[in-house]
C-alpha cells in the first residue's frame, strides 16, 4: 500500500482509539493486514526505474501522507496519538528502506555470502516486511487500495 493509504487508516484508528499505545499498536498491525491485500505502490516495479526516482517519489508521497492524515484527522484525534499512529503505520516500510538505498541493485535480490552484518540486517527487515506483501499492477492495484482504505474508514467510524 502507499504511505497515504497507511496514514489515512492510522488517522482513523487514532480518532477511534485515543490511547497512543493502543492506536500505535493497531496502526502497526493494520500495515501488515493492508499489505496482504493485492495492491500497487511506489515500490512496485522499482527495479525498472532509477533508484533516485523511486526515492524521490517515496519521500514526496510520504510527505503527502503525513500532511493528509494531519488535516483530515487532527480535529478528531489527540495530536500525540495521531503522530504515534501514523509513524507506527509507516514504520515497516521505513525499516526496509536501508536495503533499497544501500544494498539492492537491479540484479541483486539478496546479500552475497560475504555480506556484512549491516547488509544482512537490512535484508532481514526487507524480507520480514515482504512476507506480507501481495502486489498487483496499476490500475487494479490502486482500485484495491482505495477499496481497502474505504473499508477501514467505514468500520472505524
């Protein structure tokens, strides 16, 4: 899912559950639940783009996600709870970022046998996050994403 999808659901969670620990935990769990639904996101087909382009798209979209969540949910959720929930919902994607930035290449899908500890740790975060991913191509993956977000917004209302 895009960062925007995760942040919107996290905002709805923070509006419904105002305790930061509860909201943060539910937002983190929601990340994995949402990613298990076939979807398209910035990372889909990343190997076919320049790494800088994917990075800039991801950074811009994350900024949009945080901004939208704030504007849509700040009147209904305590600010700290909202911040915790949004951060928790985005944490799994942030944790896999070092693999993409420092180690992954067009033709490199896993560490070599001589990989250092940092590369192995980065790959472990990447693999853990990707166990839950179910991707599909654009535009179907955007439609499933919109439907997923709407579903969560309705049940959390």
